[in-house]
């Protein structure tokens, strides 16, 4: 049955010859890519699945053979991310997903793979930091991650007992763990590892290690243009030929160079950096400075406020740009000029206005190259230097967020007192309008579950996978955009902390919006020491209720006892008869009582008044994924509005 579900989930690709939906035994018949072997375990026969080089397209399905020991999907056209159900494959020993188009950050999907010995994720488009669950793969001996876009540290791999490790051609940084010296076959070149003067010597021959072009010192600015690369072959060659005189000359030269570099660095620290800026310049932060951690030392020079109006090449623009570049925005964070954004938004005209949000106005922007983006004009009071630092810290974090269900921050502009954020454009609707607008067709039940799961994954990424973990702080249906395929994209991630810096007029508008958002607010909101991730989980539970019932979180037009959705629904979630009546009339005929009950259980946990009883988002993701798996076959019938089970119609019919 698992392979049949897998076949359906892959949209029955013709490449999988011999696969059928009417039963059959894949171990006795010829099913392409399926082989079986006997096991001494009670589970009996275990399948291996090799569908490599078959040009299979789409996502890796949630349906994966639960008893599989080997899965090979290499050299296909698979896209998107790894399914959370991967962690349930406890018998898996070999996993090869290389040479595909898989992308995005990887969540903690490896925690259950206790028997995994070999894994190949190379030649994909994975990004972000490595998940902590990689460190739990205690039986892993071979790991291949090369040719992706991973960032951050490799520290989670330090204690694995690896024989082969390849992390070439990524964006890893930080120090190389000394434990790596015990790995016989190690490839680490093409990254940004830091190997400074104080780095401990390794105790094995460097000719066994492909270390290549890694930084041998701190990343430097473009203006200094000092790049030190460690070349093991050259080092070995010189070591063999140096005599006492050569050593003395080398020591003298090294001392002289070190002295010059020290003087050079001291001068650079004492001077304010001025970056030449042309009128049409539109830099990315990486062009001005490689990726470094924010400097937290107190500023000794620089303006206290953002400079007023200025010319294209004036010193004040240089200061402003230097200030913005002092923090290492990621390579994808583009610095726009105010003139660019004014031109793209028709000088922030009413015709381009999309919405008035809780942090300012949001405009549609069309650039000269034809690209369409969204510009959020964050209306802020006159900021002190320290507050400007806080703003840039927030932007630095928000621009690093990369997830399929999060709207991407493309760039920003800090100029002439303006603070503008540039996002990708999602041209469809927001969830609030679709759920509560009379002009829109009701969302089917399966689409609602998919939306819930997508938002849950985004929050799990923010709370658990991203480093440092952050809370969203403003979960509501209006902040969930739906793309052309009705997949959710969470917006305003990481910027809720800017609210206290907003102008009074924006705060007043935010207060008006907050009246409608009252239903999302957790009981402990505003208390000192509040864990905002728990507030996110509460708000997410309210969102689940909104999807289930079709009601607004707070509706002043209803009778007093029904105005708050959570208060009205909480006592009814575990009563079958009441629950059936709570379900949105538009989906009652397409949802079984069991599905509604399981969904209500998840809601009940999320909206617990006591925050300690609310589960982490990782558990909520697992519950929603499990629910989607168990009811997906029935849900496929519900997509066209037919009954999933005619026998249950009286229970949920209006």
C-alpha cells in the first residue's frame, strides 16, 4: 500500500514501469527500481527503491516506503524541500538525493534516522544553516553535501564518526572543528572557513585534505584586497627546501609583513570608510563587504541621525552607505537608492498603494528591468545612532531568512530619513480576504490543511532551524499571502520588533488594526520575560480555528459570548455534535468527523491558556503532516467537492 500511495503522490510517472494501483506484489513482480530482501525482523521483507536517472519531476512525496533500507532518487528533476516524513524511516541506511533541484533550508528531518550510514545531498540548491538533527546521526559514516548553498557552521558534524565528508563549494564559515582531523577522506575547499594565526595545528598530513581556497584569516574589505590562502602543496614544497638561512629570512619577512599589516589595520580602524557612490549605483552588501558578524562596539564616529537630503556624491551619502555596510548584510540583500524606489513606485503614488500595514504603507514597484517587487515604507521616528544599529540588525536577520513559505526580503534603503524594505511580489491574495471576503470562492478542506502545514513549517523554521531562533510576533491571516497555487507565504517575518520605533501616526493605525487582531493575542502577551515563540503558537492555533470554522478571530458583530472565537470554540472542540456544527458550512460535506476531531485536537493544544502546555512547532508540523498522510486519499476526492464518505454525511451536513 505504501508504494501505491507513493506512485499516486508522484502523479503516476510513466518511467516507473510495472507499478500498479490494483494491488500486486512489487517483490515478486517487475516494478521499476524496486528490489526486496528478507529481514530477520518482525516487519519481514524490506524494499529498496532506486528510481535514479528517470527524469522524475515534482516534490519528493510524503509517502515513502516506511521499511525501506535504501532510497536512491539521484539524477532526476525533483524540486522543493525534504519532506518531514523522512524522519520516520527508521530502517533507512542509504539515502541518495544528489543531482536534483532541491532547495531551501533543511528542517530537522533527520532525527529518526538512527540507522543511516550514507547520505548524499550534493549538487542541489539547499541553503541556510545545517539542521541540528544532523548531529544525531551517530551511525553515519559517509556524508556528501558539496555544491549547494549551505551557510553557517559545520559544528553539528564534529562528533560524527565519518570516513568520508565532502562540503566543498558551499558558503560555510567559522572555524573547522579539530575533530575533522580524524576523518580519512575530507574535502572542504570552496568555503569561507576561518583559519587564523591562532588556529590549532592539525595532526595529520594536509595532502590528505582538499582544503583549497578557504580564507586563512578574517574576511577583508574590497579596498584592502588582502586575501591569504593556504596552499598545502606550496607549503610542503617550501618546507623541504628551507635551510637555516632561509628560515631566518622567512622569519624576518614574516615579522615585517605582520608589522605592516598591523599598522595598516590600525589606520583603517581610526579612519571612517568612504565608499565612492555614483548616481546610478545599486550595490549589494556583499560587494562592499564580505559576510561578518555585526560589530557591537560603541561607535566613535558618525552622525547621530540619518543625514538629511543630499546630493548623489556627497560625503553624507558616503557616511550613510558606510553606516549601512558596517553590518554584514547577506549577499542577497541589495541596497537600493531612494531615487530607484521613487521611480519604481511612481513616487509612492496612491495608484501603487497596496495596503496600509501595521508598520507603514506597502507599494507595488515596477523597476526598469521589468521586475515587479513590493516596497514597504517603514514610517519611523527620527532614530538615534543606536536605534539605527538596531534597525540594521533587524534587516540583517530578516534578509537571511530563506524558506519556501516565507516572503523573501530582497533589499532595503536607508536614505534621507527613509527606511524602506523591498520584498518579492506575491501577486495573489491574502488569506484573510479569501476566508472572509464574499467575492471569493470558498477554499476546499484539503487546501486549508495545506495552508496550515505550510505556515507551520515556516514557523518551525523560524523557531528551530534558523540561527538565531526568532519569533514572528504578528501571526494573522492578513499576513499570509497565497500564490497562484494557493500555497502560503508568511510575510513580515523578523520585523515586528521595529514597532516601538514607528511614528505616532503608524502606531495609531497599528492600534486600529490590532482591534481586529485581538483574537490572535495570547493571554501572556506583554508580560515581562514572555517567550514570543509561545505567543506565535497560540496565534497559529487561532488561525487553525479560523480555517476550520470560517469565522474571524474576533467579530464584534456577533453576540457577546461568540465575539472571541477561542472562547466560543474551546468548550466545543471535544464534543462531536458541537464540533460538527462549528465546521465552516462550505466544507462540512468534504470533511469526516475523524478528520475534524484530529484537527480540533491540534487546535486545543495550541490555544492552551498556560503557555507551558503548548507544544513546539516541530510537534505541530509532525501532527499536521501525519494527518495529511492519513486522510490524503479521502481528501483527493474532496478536491472536486464530492463526499469523502457518504456514510458520515449526516454527521457533518448542515
